C-alpha cells in the first residue's frame, strides 16, 4: 500500500499486527531497492519503506536537506504509523540516517540492520567530491552524474550489459530531480560523525557488507561492527555496495536468521 506522510511517499506491506521493520534506502536510489527483502519478509513482518525526501516519488521542495531533517522525517513516519519498536534497516545514506537516529532515539527501536554504510563523516576529500558532484549536475545534468556515480555502487558482475535489474535501477535513479540529488549531496557532506556512538549502541545489530563494496569496504564495516557490542558481521560474497539488491538471497537469509533471534514473527 502506498500512502503520503508529511509529503513523503511511504510504502507498506504485510499485516499491521506483525512486528514492524522500516527500511531506509541509499543514494541516489529509492524504496524499490528493498523489493526483494520486502517480498521475502512481508509474510511475517509489517514492512515499511519510503522515498527519502528529494528522491524517488518524494518531492524535493527547496532541496534544503540536512541529515537531521532526514532523521526527523523518519521519526514522523514512525509516529504517524504508530510503529511499536520497529527494526531499523538502512543502507549507506540510509545507514547514516539510521546511525544518527540511534544517537537521538535508540529506545524507539528493537534492533538495527546496517548494510554497506559507515559511521565516519566525509573527510575533506569527500566534501570536495560532493561539491564536484553538484557542479557536474549543474553543468552536465543529473543523468550524467548518476551514470558515473552508480558505477562505484555495484560489482562488475552485476553491471554486465543487459542485466534488467541494473538497467531498471539506473533508469529510476536517473529520473531523480536534480534539486533532490544536490540536496542529498549537501546533507551527506554536512553530516556528523557517529563513530563515538558505536560502543553505546545496545540493541542487537546486524552488519552486512558486500565483498566488493568500493564505497564502504568490508575492512571499514568490520571495524564498525567491532565497536558495537551486540553485533554480528557478515561479508556478502560476489556483491558490491548494493548487496541487498545484488545478492538478495544471501542477504535475505542473513536477515531472516537475525530477525528469528531478535524479532521473532
Ligand atoms: C549511498 O549509497 O547512499 C551513497 O553511496 C552514500 C555516499 O555517497 O556516501
């Protein structure tokens, strides 16, 4: 089911009486990146996902986003849907939002799943790269920027010519509004570093990383998982930064067994 909350497009599947899981997508993607997980889990869980403001079907408005405003949006959705202790699952930028949400309101969540993300903020080189991205969108358009950006998001194997899943995600991402994409780049450049939070996370946490993730590689994610007390870490073979989409079966299996332990249907 699709609904609008505070002008955001929110998608729900499964029985509202089941235990909730809320999925937060990465950049520059949309809620559709979680299709395989929702298909697998919605029989037993109430699955919620949404398009982050400025991406997918959620309008960009003036494009003045911050990581804080993204966390406020997440909280509004949880409040409006009256979700009781959802499991929070975020990938990459969705992970930045999830980690900051943990810092602000861990008590509102049952468990945490972090996919292909990191706690570190952008360093100077990273901030300059974001600025170059904005310049490139202004000069050459959002489609061109997205085409270049996503090359780092998938394993070589997944990007082979005529892979319909890759083609679809590319088309959807290129359709994003330039104002929305630039707003997300600025929000990511301005986000805080959440490394100090990691030892304070007390809810069970599953950390998943694609073996071939170039943006948040396994060594960075392992070190992050090592700092979270109640965590388990898995490398997903033959997947890049978009492991839940590239290796859905393995990711689903890891999520299932984690959920069976910490959020039984
Ligand atoms: C993402 O997948 O959300 C982005 O790669 C995150 C980033 O650019 O830092």
